[in-house]
C-alpha cells in the first residue's frame, strides 16, 4: 500500500515538473514589443491629406525617431517606459522633440499611451485571429484589433525580417469609403510599419465605366505611411 502511495506521489511530482517546464518554454511573443532603455527606431513618414473640394492635396514627408528613454513605476504600481519622439524635416538642422508617450506590458497586454489615450496594442500570448478592444481603457468608441499573422517572414523597405506580427486595427470598405489600418512588429525590434488609409469620400463613378480603385478617386481622405529605416 505504501509503495502505491509513494508511486502516486512520484507521478504527481513528475507531471508537475513537466507542466512547469512546458509553461516556462511558452513563447508568448513579448519580444515583439521590446521596452529596453536606449533602444531607438527611426522611421520615414509620408502623411497625405486630401480634400478636392477645398483644393487640398498636402503631402508631408519627414523622419520620426522613437527612443525608450527611461523606466518608472506608474500610479498603479506597474513598470512603464517613456518613449521620447522626435521629428526632422528637410528644413531642420537637427531633431526636434515632438511628444512623449508611455508604454508598458501590463499582465498580458502591451499598452501605449498616445496623445493621452491608452491603447491596447497587443494581447499575449499571440493567437491568430484573436481580437480585442484597443480602446478598452479610453473614452473613444470600441475599436477591435485582430492578429492577422505572426512569426511570419516579411520583406519591408528592401529588408528581410524573419518574424513579423501583423495587427489589423481597422478594415472596413464600401463603394464610397475605405478605412484600413494596420501595424507590423518585428521580434526584438518593435514597430516596423504603420499604415493608415482613411478615405471618407470618393468621386462619383458611373456604374457603366470600368472599375477604378477607390484609392485613385479620393475626394476626402487621409493616408499615413510610417516605415522603419534604421534601429539599434
């Protein structure tokens, strides 16, 4: 009888140890959102605003630098990082401070405070087609983000990335408008690409004419492309 009890205890210990080892080996994907003091990323940004009725077709091109500046403990007792953001236009001799954001990994969420709005950027562990409300902690209407893919190789700006996470933040399209927004993250680097296509109104097209892509007949819209060009 004692032998049976000892054997049962031994099995419990073995399986408990295997479970802990398995849990420790799980790749939750946290390294898609690295928060390391001193880490910098520089992006090329193209920002386009269109309003044909007002004669507006403004294109702004500039460099954007993000730097993880320091860590601190926030009011909730969570470790956070300040993200200093700088811009440089062709007319500027040096970087100019744009703003400061705050980022953290809180429980199973990568959260970022952007322009005083807390956004849930990523939810861990990564699960394909998993979705969540990115605006869960701010006053904006719900906006559901979705994991489109992860651990997938990508070619971006003539550079190959072995493992990329793509999060679609909005994807709605009709005959008269289109809203498509997504972000891509690379392991141990962070954000490498942000694309926003917000077409609020398009020019009329006769149903008997050949189909013209909605991007080619924007009446009112905003296009934003932020692409990584260097990092440390």
